[in-house]
C-alpha cells in the first residue's frame, strides 16, 4: 500500500520541474537582453514553485486538500502571496553568518516569537481573504484589518500587473496605446533571483527555518480548522 505521506509527490515534482524549465527559459532570454519576456517567465516560474509549496503544505498536513485549495493552486494572487512566505523561510546554507543570525534570533525570542508583519499578513490574506471568501462570501470583518502594505499590494494585483505588462500592449478606452512592454534589466534580475530562492525553498531549503516553518504550519492548521468548517 502506498505511503499516504507521499501521495502528492508526483504533483510537487512536476510543478518544481516546470518551474525550473520556466526559470531556465527566463535566464536564456535575459542573456539575450529580452528582459520584458524574461521577467514574465521568471514570475511564472515563481508561481510554479509556490504552487509546489502549497501542495507540499497539504502533504505535510498543514492544510487540507479541498476545492478551495485546488482553486488556490490556480490563483495567481494566492501563489504570489505564498511566495512572500517562502522567501522568508529561505536561508542560504552556504552563508554561515545568516544561519547563525537566524538561530540566535529564534533562541532569543522563542517565548514571544512573532512572524514579520508582511509574512503574517500574507498568511492571513491567503487564508481569510482568498480561501475563506471562496468557502463563504457571507461573512465580514467587524472592523477592516489594516494589512501590511507590501502584502496588500500583492493581493491587489501588483505582481500580476507587472507580469501582464511585461507581455501585452495595453489599449486605452480611447483606442490608443496606453502602455507597451518595456525592458528593465534590474527588475528582471530581481525576479530571476527570487525565482531561484523559491526553487530552493520548494526543494527543501526551508529546513534551516525549522521553528518558523512549524509556527507557520501550526497557524495554517488553526486558521483552516475554522475556515473550512462545513
């Protein structure tokens, strides 16, 4: 009988491999100064790695597999929010100073550990504003939450707009050109670097952030136990 903990391995591996392919294509175009298209492919690569990580969280028992989570794997904003969380969990193993710094911070604050606000709000938006509202659109906050600006901008479509603007010509209501894809070497370089970070996390490079990762998993379990109650 197949081990249930390996149930999603094929899906996770396929998403990672596709993310790698998109990243390779992005770097190839970057080397030929095709920065606009390379940027779009790098963002798509990030999304594939984030999709793999969402499914990995399912496999690890942090979130349940259901229609709403399937939808999250297809939703650009959900994957871009998950990228914020993944970036936080990354620690380069070759940088011993960063490893020691992370370990020191955890030990010093273990009793009062809190996630950075951007990461915590990315989690909250993913769970409540996305998945929660797909499950039930009838609820509302007693008072609108004040989310971190960075996480909120991703939720509102900042990264998605960058991706779309890297591919398409935009036409105004008057039938004129309002925007054309423009090459931005530095922005594309940053997108590729982030994609590489997410690849590392998707393939297990979150191990050095064990405490933070388990804290996030526990938070997800708690939130989804409330969100997905029938």
